[in-house]
C-alpha cells in the first residue's frame, strides 16, 4: 500500500478474542476510526462479542461520529468482522473508501486555504490538524516506533492522485512568469538577468524539494523568492529617478557585500535611498562612472538595504495597488511554517494538498507583481491565472487491466512468455533504427520487475518505467525518456496482434492493451532475459 502510515502499530491484546487484520495506522485518516477498533479490542477481552455485536456497535458509533468519519453523506470507513478458519479467530478489518477519503482531503485542504487567505497565521491550523490526528491515536494504540518513511513510495502516491503533476505544473508557471519579466526587460535593462537567473535557480530548487516531498523547506524557498521579487520591484522603481539598469546591477552586488542594517519601512527606505544615491551619483563625473566604484561608494556611505516583512508588504500593496496579490498574508504564512514547523515524522497527503492550493495562490500573486512591474514601464501585460485542473490516473481502468493481465498470465503463462521473447527478438532484428534496443528495454523492465500483489496495490504502473528513464537521463543522453517510449510503443505494436486471440484482452481499448503488456513485461522480463542469456551462451560456446 502506497498510502503513508504513522510510526504507530495496532496491537492485538493477548486475551482478545479478536485479531487485527492490518496493523498500519494511516496518516490523516480520522483517528475516530482507530478509536473504535481500540474500544472493541478492549471490550473483547472482557465480553464474548459476536460479529453481529460489532456491527451494531459500529453503526451506533458511526452515527455519533458522523461528522468525523463521513464525507458527502457517505462513510469513509467501515469496520467489519471476518472469521479466519486457520487462526480460529475473528479478524477485525478496517475497510477504507479510498476515493472518498481523497475527496475529503481535497475539500479539507481547499477550505483551509480559504482561512489562510484571510489570515496567514491560520496556516498553523493545517499542521495543528495533522498533529492532533496523530497525537489522538498514540495513547490508545501503541508508543511511536522509529521508522524511516520512504519518500519514493509517497511520490508514487502523489503521482497516482495527480497532486505531484499539479505541483510541477504550478512551479513551471512560476518559472514562466519570471521568464516573461526577463524577456520584456532584458533588451533595455540587461542587468535584470542578474536577478531573474537567481529567481529561476530558486524555482528549480523548489521543484527538487517537491521531488523529495519536503514541504516545510519549500515554504522557506517561497519566502526567499517573494523577498527577492519585491526587492527587484522596489529597486527597479527607484531606479527610474537615476538609471534602472544601473541600480539593478549595483544593488545586486551591494546586497551581498554590505553589512548595513536593513530598513523595513518602505517610505523611510525610499527617502534615504534617493537622497544618498543622488549625492553619490552627482559627486562622480559621468565619464568616470564605474559599477565597482559606485558599489564602493555605497559601502562607504552605508547605503540602506531594503528589508522585507509583513508591514513593508502591506505598505507596498497600498502604494502600488497590489492588494489583490495578498502579499503580506502569503509572507506571514511562509514565516509561520519556517519558524514553527519542522518536517513531520511521517508523510501527510493533507499537507501536500494544502501546499498545492497555497502554491496556486502564490503563483497568481507573483503574476500580479510581474504585471505591475511591466506597467511601470508602460508595457501592458496580462498573465493567465493559474488554475488547478484534475490530473488523475484512471484507477478503474488500471484495475481492469490488472485483472485481465492476471487472468491471461495464469491461463497461458508459458505461451505469453514465448510471445514476448519472440517479439523482442523480432524487433531487435527488424528495427536497427531504434536507438534504445529492445533488449535494453527488457533489462529496464527487469530492474522494476514486480509481482501481482504490488501491481494490485498500484505500486507499479506503466508510467513508472519513465521514472527509471528520468533517473538515468543525467548519465545518458537527453532524449532517453522519449526514446524508451518509442521502443516500448514499437514492441507493444508487435505483441498486441499476437495476444488478440484471447477474448478478454481483445475487448480492451488500445491504451488498455498497452498497459496490460507493460504489466506482463514487468512480470516476465526477469525470466525472459535469463532465458535469452542462456540461449546466447549456448550459441557462442
């Protein structure tokens, strides 16, 4: 199961007549579900409970905890009892409606963002809810156990839910906004590039943090990006009294060289900056103007540096008509996480889903800043606002493909293995133009070879082979991902007609047939590769 669990385990009491079906305690699943299980286990030590008793208890409990355990009028969880003949015990099972649970988390994240949009401090309610759900389960289940969460598995989950792709799309939009600013300004103000390249690098770092599911650290980068964007905005605007390009270059270096205190009042900063800068510039002959000389003069005169905080952003918004950007609240929210929230000891889908809505708001705020900065130049730019469009894996179709892959694998295993092997060899001979060789592709599937249990739990889907390609890309050539796709597609085209004789396979759509073949490749590549190498060694003996 890809869904993250707390560092807690459900433990069956020694004298209990019931045994727990699964010991994992899932993150963000309302603690009341596990509270009921704990209550039943305790009762079962003292009373002779039947499956019917548990059913009645659950229905009554669900009724009294409907708000916590239901969404859209439907229960997200259900507790049932099954008798195990081998153990000669009743098994207590927690059935989770995963699709409904994901909808619940999505709606919860959206509503929390509405609160944060009104008051940045409310962001701690997100973490308050996450921690409270965790703490509420500790006393009644077990003491926390040391665990090392697997971020790769969590990223897989985020890809299955579509949250990962939505986050990457938002980050790309943020980068495009900076590139738009750079494109408009670079011709007349080339030193803007000193700043925009820094911003773009920060955005790339942000993408790296998302790739390892480090959400708290992402808020630190977002705040840095916002601070630097605001400095560019103010320095550029003040530069119009002297030379914007010149000021952009000087202040970029001065920010790193100077030990001067920062001024957090926008009005005071503007006044001091213009006054001192005008004196310095007027004292230097126009023929002698040199950026390094100006920087030294700035250091000598202790020119002020702009400090960014909530108060300054509130004043900036009023002075420049940026109220819609809600900069002060965004900054405040980032600061709250930076100062108060270390990384969680587990992965939380609620944390990621909330961050997704926060990032959408953030990207749109930066777009407003870019538009306003362009208008200071007399360039009217309107950037399309970021939106969240559902990007989900069709789980229903995937489960259908898994079912059929299992059916034909069980019934015709040796025939299918031979079909795949001969198709690989056929493609190897007939398509010398293919860059990624079919045998190389089979070896890649060997690396991600799996079993039906992992496939059933969605721990492997066709798209995962491209993740392997992305990992290998820095050590290979830049088109390795697309070339793997070309080879896989060509191999699937050879295999599909050969499997059409199986009616259940023939009934699938083309996309579903390709997916089934990917499952079969993952299952059988180890055997096929081993067989091919044996054949190869016999031929060349």
